[in-house]
């Protein structure tokens, strides 16, 4: 896996506090970025699911069952 460097400007006082408490900002920043990406991916998936739901809402449950059965029979 390759890495890139991301930098952020923070107040000097915050940096001093990070040093005082032995906090490594890289670990916290990495985790926060990963969580934000996951949150946005989930939001995107939810929006696509809602759109798909609207597109297929006119199909009855019986029709869906029939389509699934036909697909299973082909396999």
C-alpha cells in the first residue's frame, strides 16, 4: 500500500496540547478521514437505494417473486 501526506494547519496552542498529552495527530486524522469517507459512502448508497425503490415501486410483490423464481430456475 502506498501513502500520501496530507497536512492541516492548526492553532499553535492545540499543537502544544497535543504534545503535552502525547497525542499523535496522524492516527486521529486518519481515523476521522476514514469515518467521514464511510459516512459519505453510506449516504450515497442510501440515496441510490431510495432512487431504485422509486423506480421499482410500481412492481407488485407477486411479480418480484415470479421474477426471482424464474431466475433461480435458470441456474
